[in-house]
């Protein structure tokens, strides 16, 4: 019989925080772009009658003790939207199941935010005063958490969302997270939020451009998170064409699923985030540069986060026999 650990949401949350996940994901991006990782294609499944979408991602980092398969879902036909997920962790020595991480989608949210933190560490201006967040879901919170780890001290966050009630809740949550040092407000238009921002984060399910290049301040950094499937889009393609640095988490995946699918003519000049993290390609070198990072989410992030959780939890959680 094989003994398998079951770690629930509280176990997982107690084992890894944003700072630790940023470090784990940065190493994973380097490994991926250095051909020291295995990453199969993404499985995407729709449940249209419930406005549900499911992503299945997997990966292995060479030399890591565990590989992992992750399923994450979002069902948007209910209020509030039902977000869930789990990670199955396998022993890389013999392929036996090692753990079920019943995290409810937490690791997906955390590692997605962490990727934004990695991007901002290398691409955002050194001084960030004003942040625009386009979207009001979980990533509105996690992206700001990650940015605060790598560019602490910003004093203003502007939030825009289609639903005023959702925008209000996101604003209240961010005020609680950031404290009195930061002014957080929801604004009536994307333009109002974006103009003058040093960092712009887009994290919506949009299928048409929301951000116009004319609204971006000189020297701004844009982290685009929402486009992770065919047809999804948040940025006007001209933003990618005007970018002084156009960075992607995975060239192949962004060309199929990310903002890059809408500007395929720019694929030849993209840099992978792992190349920038490793120093093989330059990040921001001038405060006047417009930088863009297209993040679709790669399986090595899930593997890195899962390995970090396994390393911390030891023999914790429930043990079952298969």
C-alpha cells in the first residue's frame, strides 16, 4: 500500500506565503527558460451552461523531489463565483502519489500573484508611487500583495471593475491589506485608473481590449494576467508593439493563449521572464522604458509552489492509504 498525505487549505496556507512563493517561482522560471523543466500543454475545459472554465497544468523541475498536476476551476454562473482546485503531488523517483493538496485554488492564486511580483522585480520602475488594478477578483488582491513585496512604499492604488459592488469590496479588502499608508479608491473608468500609474495590472476575463496605449504614462510597467485562453484579451495590441521590453512567461503558450495571440508579429522580439531572471537578457535599464509582461501561468509555478509546501509541512496533514 502507498501512504499519501492529504493537506487541506489551512495546511497549505500555513506552509507558504507570498514572499516564499515569489522566490520559488523566480527559480522555476529560470529553470523553465534554461530547458531544465518539463512542461506539457495546458488542458482547457469549458462548462458553458455554468460559465465554468477548468485549467489542468502539470510540470516537473529537473532534480526536484516531486512533480505535480494541478486542476483549477472557476464557475462564474453563480454569485459569488465558485473558485476551486487541487494539486496532486507525485514522488519524482518512482511516480507514486505523495500528496493531495486540497487548497481550494489558493496555490493557483498565490503563484499567479507571485509571477506578477517576479515580473515587477525586474521590469517595474524602481520607484512606484501609483498603481492601477483593472479587475476586482482574487488577483486584484494577490497582485497587489506581490507588488508590495518587491516595490514597497507605493501610496496610491486605483481600482476599476465592471461591477461597482465588486469594485467596492476589492477596494475595502485592499485598504485592509495595505493599511493607512496607502490610499485605495475605485474609479469609474479604466482610463481614470490607468492614467499616471507607474504600474498597471490587468486581471479580468475580458475578450476585448480594455487599456489604450495613449493612457499609459512614460516609464510605466504593465503586468497582463487575464489573457490565459484563446480569445481572451485586455490590452490593445499596439501596447505590445510600443513596449521597449516585451516579456512573456512562455513564448509558445503566450502566442496561443496570452496577449501575444493578438500581436503575433511581435513574437520574435519577446524575452522570456526566466531569461530575464537569470540575467541572460536585460530587464528594465531605463526609467523611461515602457515594459509589458504577458503572463499566462505555466505549470512549473505550480510545481515550485507544491515542492515548497511539501518541504515545510513534513509529516503534517492527514495520511491515507491507497
